[in-house]
C-alpha cells in the first residue's frame, strides 16, 4: 500500500525543501517510535525523501515520492486485570491474544537475570502479562510469541503455582527459559513429570503493546523407553 505524490515543472523549486523536510521528519519518527513497525515506517519515509533529493540533483523530472502506509499496530484486544501476577491460562493446542498494557509490574531485569531467563541489562521495566501453563507428564511444549509492533520478550518460569503466590526476586527459581528476539520468540519445555510454568510476555525499557501466544505439544518417550531404544542395548 503506497501513497503517491507527484510534481510537475511548475513546482520544481519547492521540491528540494519539501523532500528535506520529509526526510528530517521520517528520521525523527524512526528514532523516537515505540513500535517496531512505526520505526520501519519512519525509516522508509526518510529513504523515499532521500530518493527525491537524489533525483533532483541529477535533473530528473517529474519526481515521485512513494510513502508506505503507516502499519496498523493498535489493538482492540482487551486483556483482563491480573489476579496477583497472573492474567490467564494457557494449555496445549491453545492460544491467546492480548496487550501488556495494564499488566502487572512485579518482574523486572533483576528477577529475570537472577533466574537466568535473560542476560542482565535487558532493562525489562514495563508491565508484563503472565499465564499459567500446566503440562502433563512426558510432554514437550513449544511456546511461540508473535509481537510485530513492539519488542516484547518471552519467558517461562517453572513454579508450583497455588492460585495465589507468584515468585519474586527473593525466591529460588529452578528453571527459566527465555527468548528475547525482536518480533517474537520461541521456548521449548520438557516435562517428564507433571509440571507448572508461568509464561511471561514482557517488554524492554517499558515497552508495551499487542501480542499473540500459542502452545503446541507433543509426547515424549519415557526414560525407560529411551533406554531400550535401538542402539541403547
């Protein structure tokens, strides 16, 4: 989707100033945007205006500026207020959409780094959404986060959740798996006996925005089955 702006000979003298203004505005937008999609939009605007300046310098005319449409990053999904740290549940084969806006703010960089979810210094200072995932024995779960519009990260903390208490910095966390890739991420969990995880979606430097989570599961072989597999005799 592009918006086309063209000029003829009559307004040739206005184009350099206009293109310079658009390039500057696009650069400012790319630098200050909270959403990744808007950041890329700003970069595209600046690049398009740069093409205009280059075309004018070579005497090309008429000049056409192509500006991509602003990505639709707003979300109409309403996420419920968390109870304690938990905003909902996940299950094998299930999915959920939401926004970290309005979530809890109990977990931060100190918590994640102590639990070895993410390296120290990732600056997780915004609100997070946390979901309870209960895995039956001999189950491998693949959790996928999709967050096209804002840089959100994914973590899964092993915790015997009792419906009330959530882990904090003072607790010892036996296991945490995290993925801090831009635009989403994936973590894999293996439960050889029934186990409960708290799955968190959190943003760096206070970033908040929409996301989608999904869980895919498959069966694991038991230790006995693995020990009697061909080649293990």
